[in-house]
């Protein structure tokens, strides 16, 4: 299965077009938002939640250690230490667009920037 892939550059272009600004100016803003999200998600908290209304929720959750995990290639028993994992839960607008027939709505109907 082939996936369509968008990069940060695509996000910058789409945002610049939508906000009617220059790509160069928009790139700094988008980079700032992503850097801020990375820093917030990297905080030393066990449970962390970033809620962005009309978009979704980013969560950081701890996982338990697995003392008897198995390497599927060698069947060797290995220890997997506890760690933190990220999870994204989409908001109402994204869920609605994914549930609609055909998978997407028109761009006018799906306004993620209306807060």
C-alpha cells in the first residue's frame, strides 16, 4: 500500500497560502510551533497532555517494563525497560472528516483553523 506523504515544507506552503503570507515568514512560525510542541512533550513528567481544541490531543504515557519479552528472530528472552510513549487522539473535526463517505470533506467544510 502506497501512502501519500506530506512534509513540513508542505505544511508551510499550505499554511502560507491559507494565511496569504510569504512562505519564508510562515516557515519560522511553523518551526516555532513544532519546536514548542517537541519541548513540551519532552518535559520530565510521567503523564503529559497537550490539548489543541478542534484539532486533537497529544499525550505522553509511561509504559511498564517487560521482564520476559521475546526476540521473534532468535526466541531469546530479553528485558525491555520502562519508557514513555506518545499518543495522538484526533479531535471532532478530524474524526468527522475521516468518517464521511469518501474519506475527506471539501476544504471549506473542514476548517481546522477556526477556533
